[in-house]
């Protein structure tokens, strides 16, 4: 295994992490921005107001996107196992 292979595997792993985490992170970001805008427009400055909707939406998005995340991770693992199998 040479340096190029290690760099390629690292790049692929980082891409998979971004691909798996991005739906949940985007859902949290959108809800956070919406609540921040609502708080700015209404001058309600309650700190705990942001946590409950964010937790609910993130939990819901994990449930909704779990099949996509699982499929992505399984496909990446299969590619790694195929690569390990071709080395031997």
C-alpha cells in the first residue's frame, strides 16, 4: 500500500462522513436559522427556545435519513473489503 492509496482512502472516508452527516446537519442549520430569525423579529430572547425544536428536528431527520446513511456506509465498507480482498 503506497501513499497515494492511503490518501485516496482518506479522501473517500471524509467524503462518506460528509455525505452521511450533511442531511442531519442541514436540518439543524435550517431550524436554527429559522428560530434565530423568529427571535430577532419578535425580540424574544429565550435561549432554551432553540434547543427543543432543534432536538426534535434532528431526531426526526435521523429517522428519515437513516436508510440513506446506512446504505452509504455499507457501500463504503463493501468497497473497502473488496480493496482488502484484492491486496491478498
